[in-house]
C-alpha cells in the first residue's frame, strides 16, 4: 500500500478460503451474532436451542449431525428436492430424530436485526412460493467456500472455482507455491 517493493526468490501463498454466505443484508448484519459458517467453532453456544443449516452437500450434512450434540433441533434448508451429499451422509441426516429437512426452500430473511441476534428465518418454498417463518437461534451457512485469491487474480493459473492450480504445491510460476485451502477445493 505504501509503494514499497519487496523482492524474493520464493513466495508461498497461503491465504486460505472464506465461507460463502447467501449475501442477504440481514445475514451479513448478524454475522457473529447467530450467523456463522462453523459448527465445530460455534456449535456449543447453541446448547438446548434450535438452529438451522443452509446447504445440501457433505459439509452441510456433517454440520447438521454435529450440531445435534448441542442444539434442541436442527433444520436443514436446501434449495433442491435431493441432497448433493454422499448417500451415507444424507442417510445420517434423514434418519436422525433431531433433524428435519425443508426441501425446495431458500432463506429470504434472517431475523432479528433490531435485537442484534438471530431469532428466526423466513423461508420461501421455490415450488409453491409460500413463505414460512422458522424460529431458530443459530444460522449455519454450509454452501461452500471462496478461495482468497484476489491479490494474485490473473497472475497464476486457477481452476473454474478460483482455486490456485498446483502440482506438489508448485503454481504456474516458478518459485511461487501455494498451500492450504487456497489451492484445495476438496478439503
């Protein structure tokens, strides 16, 4: 930022990836106040309280099952009529007595900005158009990650999702390496 140039023979990019959110203004306003993307980080804060998980992949299934250790109930909200998750993970969710699934549904609003905490969500059924309010105290986004590659965009080879392409941590430029989530879309 100050115009200073730093020269090096080797550069390791380990900028990670950030959780994706739906982008709702109410969701963003309540980040850290009931809206999160990490059940293992924040799940224990919801002991005995109802929560929801947004998503339909393996991560969403893992988050939902993990949250049953703490939450009184877990509602999985998924925009399609079937999960993208592996069969074994989907079956764990579908068979768990503390988990219910809202199929063909999307979150339109997170409540309550005035109270500065999550008190519920408004969900719209994408088939019927009907809207329902669900009372929850925790909102867990599990819809993927975005690699933090803005600083090197257009300078290094990246895949279709923006993750840096590597071969044994080597990038497309000699002397430049990438490690961790910035180059790993799987884990």
